[in-house]
C-alpha cells in the first residue's frame, strides 16, 4: 500500500462556529471538551457517564458515509442525538455539533425549550437539556413525525423527578396536524383537562391557563448545515496520546493494512461499548482503529438472495432500512428481517442506536445480544476481509464466537458485512426479549426461534437461539 498522509488536526463545527484543534488526546470525550474551562458549555450535563441517562445528549449533524460519490445536497444530512459522555472528541471530525446553548438562550429560547416550559415538563431541570436535544434532533430528522413516533423518541432520556406524562405531552405537541385531534371552539381556552378544567366549571380563570400550543416545528427557521461541510471529504486521521493511539482510515485497504501492522489494535465503530469500559478504567490504553468512515463497511442493499448490511452501519440506519424492506418485500421473505428489526428497536437507547454499529455488536461478542440471536437463527453469514487475501472469507455468524468476548478473526481480518438470507413460506420466525424494562435496558434473556415446517406440518429444520445463557449465543441442540 502506498504511503498515506494521516491528518493530525481535528476540524469540526460547534454551534455553527468552526473549531480546529491540534494535539488532541484520543481518550478525551466530547463531554469533557464541552464542559472544559476553555469551552464552558456546561448546559450539557454529566449524569451516569456511561450513555444510560441521556443528560449529556447533543445533536450531531453529518453527511452519510456511502460507497460511491454523493451529491452535496442538504437533503442527505443526518441529524442524530448522541451521548456526549461516551463519544470520543476525535470521532466528530467533519461534523457539526449543536448543544443546548446553540439552540436557544434565556432571552430567546428555542420553540422546543418554550414548549417544554409551557407543558410544565421540567422540575429540577438537570435532565431537561438532554430531553430538549433528543426531541430537537428527532424533529430535525423526522419532520413528519406522528404522536406515536414522538412518544418513543425519548427512550434514552431518564427523568427522576418530573414524571414522564408532561414531557411526552410536550413532545407529542410537535406532531403533524393531521395526526392531532382538532379541538372545538369551546375547548380552545381550556387546559388539557378538558371539561374538568376549572374554566369550564365556573367560567373564571381559576388556576388554569389557556391550552398549551400544538404545532409542528418549522424547519425553514432552523440553522443551516455549514456549507463547507457539504464539500468535506473525509481524510485519514491519526492522533496519539499518553497511553493510547487512534487511527481513522477511509478505505478498506487502509483498514486492513492498519490491522495487519497493529495486530492487537481494537476496531471501534460507535464507541458505545468503549465508552462504558472507559468509565470503569478512567483511561484508554493501546491502539484503536475507527471503521466508521470506510465506505465499503457502510453498504445497505438487498437482492434476490437476501439482505447485506455493512459492519459500520449504525443500528438506527439498519432499523429504518429493515422497516422499508418489510414494506417492499413479501411477509414470507422478511420473517428474519422483521425479527431483527424488533430486536434492534428495543436495543438499549436511541442515542446508543444512533452511534452503535452492527459490526461493533458482533466484534464485542456480547453474549446477551438479541440482535446476534436473530442473525444466528436466521442463518446469517459474515463476509470477512483481510490484507492477505483478495477473496473474502465467509463465516456463519454462529461460528464467529470461540470464547467469552472472543471471536474467530485473524490478525489482519475485519468483518466487512453480514448477509441475511430471505425466508420462505415454510419458515416461521419469532423473537423475544426479557428485561427489567422494555427499552434502554440490557436483556436478561433474548431469543429468536426459527422453525421450517413441511406441508404436512412436520419440523424439517430449525434453530432456537438464546442470548444471555452462556458465553455465546446458545442454540438448543436437541
């Protein structure tokens, strides 16, 4: 491979202002930078420090990484909510970050902030900035969101004092008008209690005010994505700190060569697992190679054989892709796809799904992953690339795991993609997750069950895959 000049400076936008940093330590998180004495953007809070509470939520805006050229169109911009406490500062190169300070001020609050106040959706206020940023990021990406969509967009934000009803009501107030009940003229001045409102009883103001506003967000009034980033071409990056080293290749060739040169390097995608480990050890050690900007790892496609998903595609993008497939293909073909979509939908939180990748889930060999259980039951295969061979190695997902958090990958091998075959009318697939709560919680036991029946209802083939019962996803043998 020819010599690659790695860039050692970090450039991004913060609240519409360009920032360039040199000598960045790879183990610095975005939250540490925001709350530092130099930046002083302390509206983004430090809560759990492991991506579980959402108090540190900020919005990241970027163009998608995709094989082949993309037009420089604002329509392609992705706005996602992420946890700043587990997001590495070096990972936001070429992106635009918006914090609560960039949204509005006390003198001129943003509409999302005003709506939360009008609905009494804040008490102590510690979690409110994260709530606001999660809701705002979702509205920027889903301008036609329904009430049901908005009720679930805050699944990664915890509140310990206000209660969720007023928060969800504030979120639902941004739904499209055709998804909202139309109040009568007599109800326009009543509060949300309707006929129980004190104004309805005695025609006096009492303790109630007018009904809180209901109207969608006008995106034409929102800040534009920095024009210079529309023309931004990702460059390979390299940063070195006191105890760790970070590389970000942009081609498959660079990635495989780096893996060959650094046998013990850890491949990282969305940094969600790494952020959790970092909290426990308080530092990062060793060499880390980012996969997020390698175009060949960001494919999403399907053909007559099945679905192919790149290892660096985020779980949120996969979720949307699978949802579209279930609408375009027959129910008989998409039974495994539907089971996988169900497992992703309730996997941790929205912020983690926005950053976490399928390759990261596989590479960490999580024994509790219902996502892996769905792929095992669905007979999915991995495409594994290396610098020593021009032909990729094909490996069943079920054969990837060789020990607790250990996988069958050579020193220069990387997981390139996952292929999930279509099901048939003879296949029957169903998935479950048992946890302390449905969302934002690790599964106690997750499973995906597939049976192939003959025309006379005799079981011809099957796989009962269980996560959380062994060091790997375990399949019933008898």
